[in-house]
C-alpha cells in the first residue's frame, strides 16, 4: 500500500498554482478581456451549504472559537438593537406620524423585525458560518449586496460613535461642539468638526473584539445590563409622573388633532416605518453563528428572543413618553431628556438619560463592529476582496485583520464626518438585504438543491418577481395617491392580489427541501410577509437614500468587475485544479 501511495504521489505531484490575473500587466489585460466570460461563469456559480461550511471556511486558516450560548446571543441582540435610534426616532414618529399610538407603531415594527429574524434564523441554523446575509445570499442570489452591507455598517458605526460624544456631553453637562470637537475651518461644512473621542472609542472597541469574542460578549452583557437599568428608570418614572390625559389631549387643540390616533391608521404605519430602524442590529447575531456552541438550539432563542425583549422595551418606552408629554409638544431631537427636563424638580433626569444612552451606544457599537468584521472575513473567503482579510488569528480565534481594517476605516470616517451627513447614508442597504434574505428563504425551500435548471426555478422566480411587483404597487399607491375611496379600493385590490398569489404558489409549487434542524414556520407566508413589509419600508425612504444606494452599488460593481471577479476566478481555478489532482490520486490508489 505504501508503494502504491508513493507511486501515485510521484506520478501525480502537486501542480503549481495557475498564474494570477494580477501577476503582470499583460496577464491583467488578458483577464479584463475575458471579463464577460468570467461574469457569466460567476452568474451561474452558486455555492452549496457544504462548500460554505468546509472548503471556503478553511481559507481562514484557524477555526473561530465556539464559545457562545443563547444568553450571549440574546445579550448581543439586545445590545445591537437598543442604541441611540430609539432615543431619536420615537420623538419624530410620535410628533409627525402616529401621535400617542406610537406604541402600536413599535409593536408593528417589532412584528416586521421578528418575521425577518425568522428568515435569518433558518439560514443561520442550517449554515452556521460567520458571513450572515452574505453567505446566505451566496448560496442563492447575489454577491454585491455584501459591499453595500459593509458600507452601511461602517457609516452607521461612525454615526453612532459621534452620537456617543453628544450624549456623554449631555450626561455631564458639557457643550461637546465647543469643548470636545476641534473646528477646522479649511474643511467643507459637514466635515470640519474633528471628533477625537469618537475615534478613541472605535479604536478601543476594535482592540477589544480582536482579543476574544467571549470576552467581548461578557463586556456587552455588562454594558447592556447597565443600559437596561437606565431604560427601566425611564419606563417607571414615565408611568409614575405621566398623565393619562396626554394620550388623547394635545397641548394645542386648535392646531393639532386629538385622540389616541390623531393621524389615523396611515399615521401608525408611517410611524412604524420610521421606528423600524431602531430594530436594526439583530442581524449581527447571525454573523456569530460560527462561534455558537449549539447553533440549532441557541440561534433561534438568541435571535427571536432578543427581538421579542426589545419590542416589549420599546413599547413601554413609547408609552412612558406618551404619558409624560402631549404628542404635539414632544421634542423631536431629544424626546426623553426634554420630557423630564420640563418636569418640576426632574431636570436631573435629563443627565441620567444621557448617561443611559451613552451605555446603549457603546453596546450597539460593540455588536455592530463584531458583525461587520465577520461579514468582511467571509467576503475575503470568497476572494472578492484580498484573502488576507479572511484570516482568523490562531491564538485569539477572531478575524483580527478584518477587525483592524474596518476599525481604522470607521474611525477615519467618524473623525471628519458630521452626524447629519452620515444619517443620510444609512438604512437602505440593510433593508435591501432583509428583503433579499426573505426572498432567498423562499427560493431555497422551493428550488431543488440538486440543480437549478430553468424548469425547476422559473415557478419560484416568477412568483418572487410578481409578489415584489404587487408589494411595490401597494407601496406607491400608499405613498403617492391622494386619500379617498379610490386609494382605499386600490390598496384592497393589491392586498387581495398578494394573498391570491401566495395561496396559488403554495398550492401549485411543492417544497423541494425541508430544513434539517429549524425552519421558518408557515411557509411561504412568513417570509413573503417579510418581503412585502420590507418593500413597504423601503418605499418610506427619501430620494437621497436611493441616490446613495445607486452610487455605492455602482462603485461595488466597478470593484467587482475590475478586481473581485478575477480574484475569485483565480481562487476557484486553483481550487478546482488541486481538487482534480486529489481525485485522480485517490482513484489510482483504489
């Protein structure tokens, strides 16, 4: 047997790697000329769950440490969601959209979040790797959503870090613009206030997440517990100090409509669209799947449990604010601080709320930076970006290279860019990925894993396209049509059409596969409802958001065409060559 092995090895030595597309200017020119064929190859190349779990994960070298349990995931989910968003979005949505019914808006937004969370959970349990939505979409749809998702994380984390400076200043009574930020008049407006504290916070958190995921989780649990204590103070104080009359009586009845729902059902849904962004963060939990000890048990509890807890907290906070202040007197910039600041003898509560928000921002930043590093790590495994970003450090078992790179990048943006500029650049990419993940769950359940021929895929793809079109039509009518019987009739028609499409698809197209461990219940109704609601929420964003999305998508496409497709092509070609030699050697031994 040893002689056979030696013979096989000598007759089939390991082949040298194929020349890289970037080895010379001539090689790159040939690669660029071959771009159309390579793009067609990539468009038809869909990775399997097994490849994500084995061959691609092996490109990171060392394995990540499976040390997390469901309490860690619940803590990370709560910490990721309960940041600065609830302290700002609540006031805007209550003042201009929902009124005191902001409580119902938060409940509706929480339902949307749970439906999307179910879709993430099925993928995370079936494919417990670190890439989150990027890995899930690799086995079904597109690559390029990953680039937008990374940019959303970076801009969002930079914005959150700068808001930490503002809230910490509120907590200790310091004017942050005058005391803690450095004005540079030579820079353009919006980029001329240097925030060194935000940079320091980002770099310190980057060091923390490089050291150990478990220790980062423990730190998150401590900060989250402190933050929830502050939230409990807001809730209890609001119910004690509040007045039930504020739920139905505005401060200025002559100018503002009264009642619990002053702007009707439409106002409640518009409010839900605005506050939904306060739930963004639970998706970061799915990026930790590769470090969970028992994914099939811990991930469903961690993801769904954290969203449920946060929904209850948000509803209670909204009710507290509605009791404290008439909706038309709410301060939209700092609703909770202003609500207590106007109460006799409770001015000190504004400082307490500022301190609580600071802790919430730290937990949100910690979880988001954990998630963004793991997204980039898995994108590196695909060779769409330089492969060194995929490396996992053998001692810390964390993606150190990706963590450091994104930490420095985020800190650089937070140093210069004002909060208002950053806030205009976030949200749309994350909602788009939520929409794509909902579609991906349906596609993966109803299209055979054994192949993806036109005959097997067209019923599902046709349904997804038609259903999204109906959701888009509903959204456009909701946003653009004038109020009246005609609008109500059109909305009813599109709602009935969506239900009819769903029922027909359920009856005519059988499921091609069943999840082995945990699956989204009530297929295809739950993910389809998630798709519909995410289309609706995407319709609530302004034109500037779509312009940003188009610009960054164009940049991502350019980077992919001129670098990513060639780098991944080289990696796949070399991988296929070594695989073929290994299989030939194996057959010779047999």
